[in-house]
């Protein structure tokens, strides 16, 4: 989902730079930050769908690692071969 939020310019620049240094997109960085905040508050929904339901509860890092492997493999798929 796309949305627009207003944040102070300095906070935006700092967040974008920090995400880049971590090798993440701004979207990935902000999404992670929001999820972590929700988890700390106890308001985050559990995501036990898809592959997570097969492997049980995984740490955030494990989820990131598996998602990264899947994303990299999907980037190598040639759409023409699937037709």
C-alpha cells in the first residue's frame, strides 16, 4: 500500500542515509522500524502465513534471510521460459 506521511526534513535525510548504510531501501527500513515498534507495544499482528507457518516462529533475521534468498532466486527467473 502506498501512503504519504510528513516527517521533518532532517529526520527523513537521517533515515534515508541510515537505510542506505545498512544496505536497505527506505521502504524496507521504515517497514522494519514500524513493525519493531508495534511488536514492542504488543500491537503487531503475527504473520504465520506462507512459509512461516511451515517452519514455525522464526526470528526477524531468519525471515529476512529466507525472504532475501527467495527474492534473489526470483530475480533470476526468465519470464520467457515460463511461457
